[in-house]
C-alpha cells in the first residue's frame, strides 16, 4: 500500500457548536454587565466613598474606583467609608472581580489554549473511535450518503469524513461530523481514523482509480468491515469487487434501472425510490435469522415481507426451494414498514 516517507501529522476535527465570535461577544457583554452593576451602585451610593486626594467624588472618580476595584484590590486613594459601601464591596464587588477574571481566563483559553485542548480532545476521540462510519470523499455521493445516514438516525459525531479538500471538510463539519484532512489511499490516514474498528466504510472519491485504491487499502487494514464504493464506469465494477468492496454502486446504472423500470409500469420507479429513501413508507432491512425462525419458510417471518436470504456466499430468492427452510446463520433481506424501524 502507498506510504508517505514524510507524513503530515493527522488529526481529527469536530466543529464547535458555538461560533467563536458569539462566544467572544457573550463574554464581553457579560463582563461589561457585571462592571456596569458595580458602577451604578457605586454612583448612587457615592456618599459612602471618600477621596483622600481632594475629598470630592465625581463620576470620573466613581468610574476609576469601580474599574480599579474590579480589576485589583484598589490603591487606597478612594475608599468606602460607610458600612453599606463596605458590605457592597465585600459581597458584590469581590464576586464580580472573580467572575471578570474567570471571563478573561475563559477568553484566553478560547483564543490561545483551545487549539491545544482541541488537539488533545480529538486525540482522545480518535483513541475511542469504535462502531463509526468512515466516509472517504465528500463529493456529491459522499455528502448525500452522510445526509441520508443522519436522516436515518445516525449520530453525526459517529461519522468520520476524510477528504483532501478543506472546503469540503468545512461543509462536512457543518453537519456535525468528525472530519480529517488527508489522503484516504494511504495507510496512515485510514489507521488514524481507526478503520479496523469502524462499522462500515463508504468510498466516494470521484475517480474510479482512486476509489479502487482506497478500497484496496481499507480492505487490507480492515478485513471484516463492510465496504461500499461508488464506481462510475461499468468496466471497473468487477475490479472494485476484486479489490475487496462488498457493495459496488454505479449511479448511472441505478438511474438507468429506475428509468427502464418506469417504462414497464408507472409505479415501479416510485416504489424503488420509496425503498431507497429515508422518507419512504417502506424500507429494506437486513438481519440475521432468529432461533424462532430456524426451520420455517421465509414467507412465514412476522417482521416484514421476506425477499431474499443469503446463505454463506449464495443468495436465494423467496420463490426458490432453499427459502422454504431457514437455517442458522442465514441473513434475511426483508421489506418492513418505515414506522416499524
């Protein structure tokens, strides 16, 4: 498999739910609000303050005293002299000072330390990745696959998108997915997203040769993980299967099936689209046979309408003799009502 003699450090990224500018504005407004409270009370209770310089308390003096008191412990040139003013400084201004400092520290974290924190957080996420879906390529097919997974209830954070185009990664990040900038044909990239522990791999690189190379690399690293790949040329479908893809999808061929089907009946294409879409009334469902179903016919299952069974490397339709008696280890493909899923 291809290897990079001087690999660039690979790291996951996950978009924050709160925009940076909004967090900054919120902190500024909160700090100004707290200072404003202290300033207002000091101004209305200015009789409780004493200026050791000229004895008079002006608004400028109150503003100066408030800012100095909130940011430091004061210089002693202006001091509270009444019990009320001292209690206010003790129980209100002192907590405000602590909150303002915490806001300053939080802002420093967001803009200075967050990158270090995010790098560490993504490393932890990377170490604990398990049961996720890896999407190699966020073009038209890849983005549609991610959108469909989310519509079907998948947690966006359990979808890892790999692409070499930063603009595509920003779009994927906006969906809440975890993203990584890198070349999915390389071992290091797929190892970084823990491809061997993934639930499934979707390959949609935009070019058949690149997609096939990704499949070949992924199959070597993850021999037991299902791999689906988009192949645009019919000549390359067999090559993709030989490379290790479990499912090969040709968008043009599938569109052709829908178009051809529509000529044999007005509702055939509509039903096929209904099966494929997340918003349809029915859905295709694959599951292993249960102990209660062993020995029964495929037509007797109660969870849906059985269409096929997969027994090892062989496939049998509902009309074939093999479907009259289900065996342990069979996989059932059935059509179920969408509301039952």
